[in-house]
C-alpha cells in the first residue's frame, strides 16, 4: 500500500506526463531515484521538512450516479469494462479511468484509454479534481458525481 506522499508524487508525475508534448515513462517504469525525487518535490511543495504527510481523517466517500444506480466508494477505484466499477460499453477500455482520493479530495484521470474520458464535456488530459454534479463520460456511458 502506497503512502500518501507516494500517491501525491504519482499524481503530480502523471499530470506532468500528460502535459508533455512527447510520451514519457510510466510511474512504474521510473527508477527508484526518480520516484524519490518526485516525492521530495511534493514534500517541499506541501511544506513538509523531513517528515511525511499523514492521511487526512477518513476521507469523504464519493457517490456516483450511473443510470438508475448509485455507487459509493471510500477508496481509489478504476472504471471500465474490467474495472471495480464495471460498465457495459463497447467504447470503454478494460481499465479506462481511475478515481483516486488524496487528502480527502477526489480526482479522476484517464488511463490512456483508446477513446478518452471527458469531464463536463472536456477531454481529461491530466488528473482532475471532482466536484458535485460533475459529469464524467467514458465511451458512451455518462456518470454524475452525486456527492464528494
């Protein structure tokens, strides 16, 4: 299980990767030294000196409306034809998008899916913060954030 600082570093790196004009290595393919550098950078930005960030008290759950059903999540999950939240959509990838929580806030990111993911009609190019009433489109499937 990754520590909060590791998760923050990975989120920061994925946002950096998405902004680059050319492909970059996946987080998992970085050297240990490169990951440590990203952790150090995130720690510096967070105002920590030599310590580690602690998880916020039990984060808020995310409630998503998908069709007539509501789904509640308390931990990171993936959505796709094979995700923790499975959708029956031929235009969705197996692991299409990831929803993650960092310090009590929920984010969504596209997992390099074939058809992309949109948030409120705009393509997701990096990790995006979620708020109530956001609409996420994966393939032909639209889900709405009920509460966050």
